[in-house]
C-alpha cells in the first residue's frame, strides 16, 4: 500500500460510479471524501471501503472545498480524483511506483465518455489534468468552478503514461444539470469583473457550437456529438446571460 499518498474526492449524489472509483483506489492507504449533501447511496457506498474516511460539509465552491479535503489528509502527497473518474490499473501502478519529487506536479491524460462511449471530439479530446502534487508546494485556487492548482515558478509538470477514465454524463438531463450549476457559479464568480451582453452571449454560444461540432469533430459522434456540442454552446450562452443579469 502507498502510505505516503492521500487520495481526495468531492462527492454529491455520486453513487453511479463511486464503487468503481473507490475500488480502483484500494491500494492507497487513505481516501478522504468530502460530501456536500448527497441524498442517494453515496455515503453508504463510501463507508464500505476500509481506506475511506467521509466528512460532510456544505458546498463552498470547488476550489475551497478541494483545499479543505487536502487539509484533512494525513499525507503531504495528494492524488485528487473526481467521483466519476476511474484510475486505470496501469495508472495506479505507475503512481505507486513513482520516486516523487515535491517540485513536480504530475499530470495525466483523461479519456472522457458519454454513457460509456469514448468521445474524442467536441473539445473533450486531448484532456490533460494535473492531479498528483505535494501540498507543501501548491494548493488549489479559490475559484468556484474550473479550479486549478496554483503553479509558481519553482514547479514543473511531468506527464504520466497511465490514463484516467472519466464518466461525467450518462444522459441529457445530467448535461443540463451540470450546465445550469456551472454557468451560475461562473456568473457569480465574475460578477463585476467581466463585461457581458446578450449579443456577446449569443455570439460566443454560436462560435462555441461551430467549434465543438465542426472543428472539434463532434459531427463524427452522431447524436452524442450533437448533444454535447449544443450543451457546450448553451453553457457559454447562459453563463454570459447570467453574468449580464447579475451585473445589471
């Protein structure tokens, strides 16, 4: 077991993939979960794994909540995983075999699926995420959404060869729910800081659709590609409309 790496996960109604997610992490000595209001079987599933500790806390933004999980971990080395991500056996073995360097943030390529179908278009391709780091060297920023690690001049990144499997959506309702949540958080975060207008919302939405569906090969993926491309465009449109309303 890897006793010098703590895994951190945020959950909310994450029952669909949580058992697979946690099963892939059983070789790690500690998994810290912060649950922000699950009403399904998430907590019960997590409690069935011997290396998992569950804490509960209201949602305060993704960046702040991830930093809270980092603070609760027993180890300085943190592997941050989403509850709908599965660490492949190859990636787990690679991480556990690393000669860790605190001046390096380790990143990995992520494969994104819609209802178990791998999507290599719509902007979901070439997805690289920074997930393994030393908390003495870096933390997450305080963004409400689309948070990231703070990279100072002393830190370098190193790409691991193993991959993450990501299962963010199984149906259109989940796409709509996430779009609604993220666009609201984005508008709240940038209220008073960015300029928005109905025209800008429409223009950026149309451009996002064209980029996702045509330039990023969404058309190759049938109805899934069309759905994801429309959802991407809606997300951009609504975040600027919500910002416009918040700024008025």
